[in-house]
């Protein structure tokens, strides 16, 4: 049996792929190693394996950082955001993908242009408005805010996905007597599940890692998020690096699963 010969470019590309993979994996491996060390051991030999597995670092991270409570709070925010951005983003994408009307391209560009607005640009006006309306520490409002920043990417991906669904399927349902709502919920939405799942993973990571919104709009510690919990290990005069690394390892579990 003849073996297939590969060109030099193939091996160079494979080597580059390995190097990039190692660069991306190293921070996680480094965090895991440091999470089982003490602070002195981290600074004395941060590249070496831990001499002793300090499980107490994870207990400290769970208790001091209040990881359990913040974990649940962030899950609530993430699930609410994914539900709103997924459903209403799919509805808007369906209209933009399958309907013909004047100004459709402009509306599409208006949605997509939201990707160019940095979060930092809206913090001051939003904090002023939220303060005036007295809606700080409000999960529903924060979920809507998260969803608003998830809509551009959601509509970008789902519109392209729905454009690939054959129009003949819709026409067949309409001939059978289905209305627009039945077509969307019984045919378009189920067929768009792969696209919705893909964009939901992206949105979940965005919500999970967000620190600015909770830091600005949540002052109640019981309503804090997982990113705020990690700040508990960084004091004004000292930092518990070993426990913070343990907390980072705990908080990255859902992201890795996603």
C-alpha cells in the first residue's frame, strides 16, 4: 500500500498549528498548576509542577470568593440572555432573510452596526439613566442589556443560516394552510437549531466573562457575578494568587464545556 507523500507546506502548516495550540493551552495549564501551589511556590518556581497538591486553595476560592452564589447568579443572567437573544434574534433574522420589503438592507446594516459599538462607550450614559430611573441591581434590566449587545452577532449568524433554508419548504407549508407563525415555529425554528446553538455558545461566553456591566450596575454583593467574585482575591496591599488561580479554574469549567 502506497503512503501519501505530503509537501513541505503541509508540515510547516502542521507545525504552526501545534505551536498555536500550545500557546492557547499554556495559560490554562499554568493556572491549573498554580492553583495547587502556595503563593511563595508560585513565585519561586512558577513553571514547575506543584510539590504538594493544595486542595485547600479551591475551598478558599469557593468560600472567600463566594463562587457558588456568584456561579448561580451568572447562570441566571446567561440563561435569560440566551433565551431572549435566541428567540427574538431568530424572529428578526427570519424577517430579514425571507421577506422582501423596502429598506431591508438598511435595517440589517443597522443591526450589524451594533457590533462596532464598544461596551465602554455606553457605560456612562447608561449608568446615569439607570441611576435616575432607580433600576440598579435589577436582573431583568441587566438581561435586556446583555441581550441588546448579543443581537448583532445573533442576527448576523442566523440571517446567513436562514438564507440557506430552501424557500420551497415554506411554500409547501403555506399551501397546506399554515400561517406565518406556524411556518416559523414549526419549520424555520427547528431547522435553525444548529445556528442558534452556535451563536448561543458565543453569547454565553460573552455574558459569562463580562465584568464591566455587573461592576457598574450591580452594587448588591448577593447579586454579584462570577467575574466579580474573582476580584475578592485582589486586595489593596496583597493578592492571594493561589486562590485566585483556583477560582479561575472553577469559573472556566462552563466555558470549556460550552
